[in-house]
């Protein structure tokens, strides 16, 4: 098929007219013809698309569900908080032990167990995806007794319906493939283009592997693809604004996007994608010279408010609804309590913090613990070095550090700032919010102090040390005074153990006692640094009393009353949980053996080991289809090059593309490219742990770009019409030129391509799919975990040095 002639702008198009007596048709002429056209029944049925959709859907279910019961053990999945706290704040265990023990890992079905037992937990992702797993567990009668603590734990021994749990993401993953096909079909692409786009997802090992296990990504990717499909359907209804179908697809787009962001917060990238398209659409509606006629400001306002309601307000309300369900189900105390405030914990039944909290009195011996890092306020006789590594000088005072374990050096006596009456030491005076106190370290008999000397790691923060009694009551008296500021205190509220979260503010300099995760050097035994933080509003300044060892066992203070469960408004609980989620999400910055960088993802430079079995040499290694990924990544670069070349040629007055082809390339393929960029580029500015599965939504978008670009490369005019077809449609009466609903008929792709040979496109599509299927088959043992491979077979699959097991 020959290429179209290059046209210079400002010159007449030299393309031959359709017939000797018919002038060249403009875009407006073609639109007018199509508007009043009814296609033959054989054309509108598009049986070939429907047959291909059926076959692709069947293959999707086969590839996702085949051997789904293997392995029958807990498998590695993405890192969550909860148990990850130890990995974030303290040195990690050696890698092999980490992989085997699953010490910092949790499975999504673990959360399903918590839901089924109504036990409160904390996770950095919204609840929708986990609620689906809980629903599946409820359907099959599972009671949530198994908590999936260790990789390798047997599902069979523990009587867990794991196949039912895995079937849910497998179902969503299977439906994702036909959704990709429908996106291409609804966008008007040819059958081979749609088959290639869907096939790249159908035969991708990463999409298969991630949807066969109890993970959240299948829900995320399916909802993302459904959002794109629904928006395309809505956009196609733009000529019938405010009709029933227009509203239906607008609201369905909003519902689908709410499911994306209710599963993981990276769903905001889908909102950005659709938001950009909507903004361009609204900008076009403002054009006074638009083809369909200018809109008044009142009419434009209706369009704007409708989109605002359907694409922002409705998704946000659905998003809030899932949190309401989350709070309604989880009404019992659980492992997530410690991440929430005391007021929140008091809304949970069986809460140990609320039940065991004891009022603090002066002269109590207490241990103080940091809320975030769980380190104790600690001191020992060793002193700060005279000079630090950067040359700064210390006070050489006694070291005050953070220690992760219980120890007698963690005990401090809380002393009033002045004693008016000596009998105060025996009257049991309560420590209240706003009191100025002193803290006496019992083992070394010294008093906590902060002063204007830089801390070991933070030159802008103050050093914490201790001084003896004589100095504490003499010249350094003010430097040993600290204010107790209880969080959300009601007046002069008494400080209590566990439930009394407070900030310790240095009275003279107004800095807050603070610690962080970077350990001090060997001179401090790798313990945590304690310093004075000038940003006293920072949430990580919070501490609590963990123990009161000085209370006698028979003290009446230990007698507890049964407390009633309190009520906190939904929005207050929601805002608190959101703050905790975002804080801990950003705290996932520690290294991980299988973490990767965004620059590695398009080229598939490394994967993730999910599961191994030494006896059978079987392993599940999360890895995409390398051939498929390299093809789509290459065509992404080709698309960028085509756009750049077209822009350059237009600057030189040369039109290398006709307007309809250019519109198709920029608007449709460009939308897919925007979807890829929006789901990929933001990861470059994230500081948290990242893994290969974060690229799956972007990979799906790149498959759409590949299918569309393949059609473009073979120079198929996406809107070309056969002259015979045009003449047939022009001769019909107006009553026969519309469908039964009187609506405009969209011409199928195969009719728009009539008169053009698709042989080359089919051949290219066949070649692409053949090598993609070959790559899928070659890496299939690593995706399904069977059969086991010999050392030679494993080495042969280490194409880019993948860290596979059993290579020896």
C-alpha cells in the first residue's frame, strides 16, 4: 500500500477526487453522510469482533485459572506496614531468612481474616480491594482463623479456602483482557489492532502471575481499564448530551474510577488521565466556532457541573462509603490499634489500651516510649564524643538515646518542677497536661536536660543529655524543665499510661523531644538519636508512658472499671486514618531485596521471587513477558518520535499526515499514551519502596498504544470510506438513514477500511503475537510454579541476569 502524498500547507490537495463528477469530500461532508446512514445488518453485527472477543475471553480464563491451586502454601506478596514496622525502623534480617520467614510480609487474605473476625487492623491502602476478599471468604463460610503469618505455611493443614480467595483476583484479571479488547473496539480500531492490544495483556506473565495470587493489583488494573472503557463510551455520546445513555456512561466512569482509588491511592493517576481528557473536552465546548454550534455560558455550566458531579463528587462519596463499611465491620480491638489515637481506640471493644491505662502521679517511675518507632527513652553512663565525624563539637554530656528493648536504663522518675510542701511526694498528686516537670534517670541519678548544643546528626536540633542533682537545682535548673502537652487534651487532663499520647516540650527553648530511625555510630552502640525538634507540631514528636514499675501490685490504682465504648463521628475517624495512612505510606523507604526503580520497569530488568520449593526445584518468579514488554516499550518511543517528526514538519509548512489521521493519532493514540505516562512518570518522584507490580497499569496502557500504532504504521486510514458504500448510503431516504432509536450510527472499523488491504496488518499482527506467545510459553514455568527446572534451564532464562533460584 502506497503512502499518501506529502502536502504543503497553503496549497491545494492534489489527491484525486472520488469520482469524476464528485468533488473531494471534506470532513464535514463525511460526518453529514455518516449521520444519516443506516448500515446493513451484516455490517452492524460485526460478527468477527464478537467471535474474537469470545475466544480472547475464554483464553483469559484458561490462562488465569489453570493450576490456580498450586502452590498450596502462603506466597510472597507486596510489602505492607503492620509487620513492616520492624523492617523500617530496625536493621533487617539476612535476606534468605527474610524470604523464608515472611517476617515483614502480609497477604491480602490476612486482612480478609481480620474483617471476618471484625478485628481492627491498619493498612496503607484503602479498604475496597480487601473488602472483596472478605466478601469471598464470607461466601465460602470461612471464619478467618488463619492469619497468614509466614511464607510457606500450608493452606491445606490450616483448612483455608485459598482457591476461593485466589479465584477472585483471577476472575478480575480474566475480565481485564476482554476489557482491553473492548477499549480498542469502541475506539474504532481494526480487529488485528484490537487483538494485538488484548493479546499483549492476555499472554503477559506479569499480569497472569499477579492475578493468580491473593493480591490487590488485579482489582486495581481491572478498575483502571474499566474506567478507560467507560470514559470512551461516554465520549462517544458527546453528540447526545444529557441523554439517558450520556448520563449512564458518565456515572459508570465515576464509579469505575472510585473503585480504582478505593483499592490503592495510585488510582489518582487514573483520575488525572480522565481529568486531562475532560479538560480538553470542556475547552472545546467553550469554542464559539465549534462545528455543532456555540454554547451559551449557561449551557456550558450545565456540562461542567454534570462532569464535576459524575467524575468527582460521586466517586468521592463512594470512596467514603467503603471507609464507612470498614469502620462498621472492624469494631473490635486488634493489631491496628497502636496506629490510632486514644480517642479512636476508645471506639473499639476489648481495647487493652483503654482498659489498662493508669493515671500517672508525681514520683512514679515510668518508661517512656516513642509512638512511631517504639523506642524507649534511654540513658547510660557513656558520654558523647568530643568531636563528631563532621568536626562539630559536643557537650561531652551523658548520652541520652533511644533503645528498642525493655531495660532498667529506660526508667525515669517524674518529679514536680518545685516542691512547695515536702508532703507532696506522698500525696499522689496527678500529672496533668500543661504541667512543667523534671525527669530523673534512676540508674545514673541524673536529670534530663536539653540545651543549645547541636545534636549528633541534626545541626539544627538540640542535644539531649543529663546533669546531676546539684546542677539540676542550680544554674541548669531551667534547662531541666519540660512541659507535658497531651494530644487533644480536654483542659487539665491527667496523663495516663498507654492512652495518654503527649509531647515533651523543653520549657526554655520550646523544642520537642524527638527521635528517628537512623542509628547512631558505634560510640552509642547503634542506638537511636534523641534530640530537640524545633518543629513542635510534627506528628512524630509523640510519646506515651509504656510502664509504671513503681506501682505495687495491690495498689488501688490498678483496679479498673469497665468502660463504655465511645462514639467518634465518622469524618473525624476518616481524617485520622487518612493522616496515618499517608504518613506510614511515605515511611516505607527501607531497602528491600526485590525493590526496583521505575527506570528499570519498561525494560524488565528485574523481577521478584514469590515462592520456592527446594525439593522439587519449583519457583514462582514475578516477571513480565520480556518480548512483549520490549515491543511495547519500543513502540512507545516510536510514537514519541512520530509526534516529534510531525510537529517539526508542520513547523516547516509540510503536512505529512491528513487531518483525520493526525486527529486519530493525537486524540485516540495520544490518550492511550497519556494514560501510560500518567501511570508511570509519577513513580520517579516517590521516595517509598517500589516494585515491578507498580508498572502493571502503565503496561496495560502501553499495550493499547502498541495496537493503535501498529495500525498507524501500516498506513491504514482510520476513517477512509469506500466510494460504493458512500453512494449506497446517499441514496437512502432519511427515514432509513437512522437506527431504530433515531440516533447517529457509528461506522465499524472494517467498513471504514473498505477498499484497503489489511493483509500486511494481519501479517504483522500475526508475527507479533507469535513471538509474544513464544515468550509467554518459555517463561511459563516461572509464572505457574511448575514444572521444576534444571539448573541449565534456569540459567537459560536469566536473560538480563534475573536473580532466579536453583541456577546451580
